[in-house]
C-alpha cells in the first residue's frame, strides 16, 4: 500500500489525481489530496471590444505552480491562457464585438489541473455599429420555427454557415451557394435558448422560444 503503483491504482487515471503517497503525514500510506478551491465568477465590464473575467483561487495541500484563466470565442477550438496570481483574481481581455465567449479559472499543482465552472458572456456592439455585421442580423428573433439571416457577402466564393449552442458546441455546419439572398435555418427541433451563428467572418446570435 505504500508503493506508487498502489497509488496509481487508487487514482485510476483520474486527472487531477486525488491520492498521493503520504510520507511522514500518514506513515507512508496513501492520503487524499485536498484540492485547491477554484471558482469562476461572472464577467464584468463587458463592452464591444473587451471584458473583465473574474475568479477565486485558494490553495489546498499542494503548492499551486500556475493559475489564471483560460478563455475562447464561441466556435473556436483553442483556448487562450492568461496567468494571474492572487486569491481574488481578475483579468481584462480583448474581444470581438457582438461575439460570445467561454471562460474559466484554473489552478495547476503537482497532481494536475483544477478548473472552475465554465461561464459565458456576449460582447455588445462597439458603439460605431459594424455596418457589415448588421447586414447579417437574424430575423425573426426570437423565433419558434425558422430563423432567416441575410446572405450579404464581400466577394466570398462560398457561404460557410456554422451554428453553436450556448455551450459552444457546434450543432450545424453547412456550405451554401453565395447567390442565396438569405439563409433559412429550421429551428423547430432546437431546444429553447440562445444560439450563436457564424457566416464566414461574421457572427451573431438568435433566441429560440
């Protein structure tokens, strides 16, 4: 029971690992690791091009080697990381207007990486109102059966449509003819809630009731 192989069996490939060799703490027998406390807090100061993401990090049994936030824009696969020290932590990040973002707190110890709850926010317009962006506003919004999106392009060869749910999961992807005047999405089978769409480099959101 005092071997690393026994501890590995207890952990069963969990990450972070809840067990470690106790050493002098438990006469060499395995002990449960008290994890750091990590909590993601609602974003503040959300504008058209920035937002402040917030959280709490408190150490447990192990030294925290790194901590901060990770965040990404809806529809992207890769997170951006920002390191922030302290207990009550905040960071101002740059954003695109009229876009949805996911973010969460993290803390890394020798046992692994601990994450807080993943929260989201949606940026506003820049105040100037991107004219090209407004050409793609969905209607009717909210809707129950169909959503229409004007198909206004800047000499793009094809229209690449993607739709995401509020958790950032891709639920629809389609390549369409650029000559279409509008894109119609059947939402009758969608669950009620907020959805985000991207048309090539443009993005927006709609609500299903």
